[in-house]
């Protein structure tokens, strides 16, 4: 449902953005957001409004992860028309603990984009883990069915 | 970023769908989904693929709520172009417990839509609560800043 160039522009934007997360570059992360981005992150708050607030949240998150970070997008599906697109996928998200051991889990990600002056920008982002209905705890041990497809930029 | 008729068509679709949730009508709920819907629900599983699987999940959810249900969409923001749209908002979601007492919380909702044969259908849905980084428990006591705007169809 999206033409080849849009598809590859968005894949390339998200590959660079995921790379910026792994490289812990808050300025590079924030550079892909529209000024009026509204984000639903997986932790802490209901929502973040605006590039500045959400960028500050990213910076705080990164500073809590002193070790190596992983942020690998899989099963990305894009729908686009004109200057609007949305996509969703699963993210294998992890960080090294104080013992240097990598801990990771599958998270869900939905992204809404708008093309502004020829460049795709993220205007909405939603990250989450589902929770257990008895304990209300986030479920970090779920595995997708099948073999999730890694993002190709 | 969406014309008036698209905006009102989508608001009307979502108002009917939210009404179907409150009326506990699984067939009416499922009727708004595209056959290939991919859903990230707030509970239990990473994702649900296809109208049948997701409809069955809705039915299971509704049967776990014997009492009154509330599903009120707020702060809906729509971006659309041609036959593709996405939107996000906060949902005041609740149900009556065994004591008849209503318990509710703010949840986050993102929806992706495609117009098929002239009718908007949900092709992607993402519901969640953020979790606490210490306890990993879903945060049900968060309040949005300001006064969230109720959905007008």
C-alpha cells in the first residue's frame, strides 16, 4: 500500500533513527521528529508533547542505560498515501545491566509520519509492552510467532 | 492535516466502534476491521493478526467484564491523505468490578486506517498503558495534563 520510493525513504529514516538510539545520540534521535510530535512511550508518562519534551525524555532514558543498547526493528509494515504514512513493527529492545549482561524483550511500535518540505518526519510514536491481567506487570517474555523479519533500509 | 469529510467519517466510525465496545457487541466491533488487521492490544499477547483472531480476543475480553463498560475516546488527532489515515488519542477505559463499582484508567490508543471500497476500515490498532520502571507494573493512576476533549462524532 505504499510506493517503492516512499517505502524505502521511510525504511531508511527508521534505520538511521534506530541506529541513533543504539549509538545513544539524542540529537540525531530528535532530528527525525516533527516539532509537534505526540509520543506514547512505553514507560513513565501517558504522553509527551513536542520535540523538546520528547527529546528530553529520550535523553533521560539513554542516560539510565550506561552499557550497550539494542534497538532492532522487525516486521515493519508501512501504509502510505501522499505525504502521510504510518507503520508498525516489533522492536527487540535491550540494554546491558550493571553486570554487562544484555537483557532484551520484544516491544510493539507504531509510528505516524508526515512529509514536511520533502522530508519524512515522525509526528506520532507509540511504544509498549502488553501487561498481564492478574499481576498488571509488563510481559517481557513473549515471543512472536514465526521468525520476525529484520529491517532492511 | 485531514479534510473535513475524512475527519468526520473517521470520527463517526470510531464513535460507533467505541459505542459497540460499551454495548458489548463483538460483531459490531469486528465489522470495522480490515481482514488483514494487525493489532497490538494492551494485554496478554504481543500481537493479533487478522480480523478473526482479533475479534475472538475482543469477545474474550468482553466476556471477562460482566458489568457495565466504559470506553470513551478523548483528544483524538487525525492525519489523513487519500485513502490512508492514522489517529491517536487517550481512552478512558473502565469496567464495573464484582462489587458493581466502576474502575477506570487512562489508556493510550493509536489507530491506522485504510479506505476500502469507499469505507474506512481499521488496519492497525495499538492500545497500551505505560509501565513503571521499578515495579514493571502498568501505571493506571496517570492523568493527562489539561482537560482531555471528548470525541465528537
